[in-house]
C-alpha cells in the first residue's frame, strides 16, 4: 500500500503500481485504478534503510548539525513519489539513571526544496506517535520553539531535563551563540517534573 500526504490529508492506494505524470502547473499526478489523483509534492514515510545513511549524513552536514549518533535503525524518512529522500528524523530511546525512560527526537531535517509544505510537522508528529506514552525531549535553537510547540512541545528548564542532555545543551549553546547568535533550549512534549 502507498501512503501519500497531500496537503493536510493522507491518501492511500492499496496494491497500486505507480504511474506518474506532471501537470503544466507542476503538480504531480499518480494513476489510480480508474482515474488520476493529483497531489502537490506527495510524500510517503518509511523506516530508513542502510542505503539512506549516506544521504542523511550529507544533509546533516549541510545543515551544520551534529553528525554523531546517526543510526539508520532509528530514522523515519519521507520520500517523494520518485523515491527520493525529502525529509528524515530519528527517535532515540534513552535511559536516564535518575528515574526516567525517555526518547530524544534528533536530527529532524526537511530538504530545502520540500520545505514550507507541512512535511516536517507531519514527520515530527509521526515520530512522537512512535514514542507512545514515553516522554520525548529534544534540544533545539530558541528561534524554532514555535515549530515544535504546534506538536505540544514546551521549554523545560535545564535543571528539569534528563541529566544525559545537560552537556549537549550547554555545549550546544556555546556553539549556537558563535555560529548563529542563538541559544540551545530543551523541549519536552509532556509535563514531566523531576523529583
């Protein structure tokens, strides 16, 4: 089954052999059993494969992000109808020695030509859904808080974040100030208070 996102709704076609065309206006169209379905920049999500790792590494470096800890087994990727990777993110399960099992949302990137279409939001929500009831934390630049807030994330004081994230947040703030004159913050999707 093909699951494609068109604007805000998912379209699925069971057992579809994809035939594709592009209209004069640039919209991509795929052939269903009886008619053509035209969607703008349709994407499908799937788990990453080993062969995706090179492209993931390339895009991570282009975005000046931390290239350490990239494991294709933790990635969810979005591909267009031609199978080209357009976005990806990873959800890393982490134990916290103090008391908390949590996931860290890491390395969420949408390729430049696929931005502004809601793909990053859909991918982020799909990753958070994978975590179930386990809290999800992330470190990000302060100016990106509104993007994550739409999925229910809120800023957490560093003292309330899992200790395993303290060093990354502190060191990342130093780098962020030098590189882009911003500050790194920790966000969480749940109201989790440390004891």
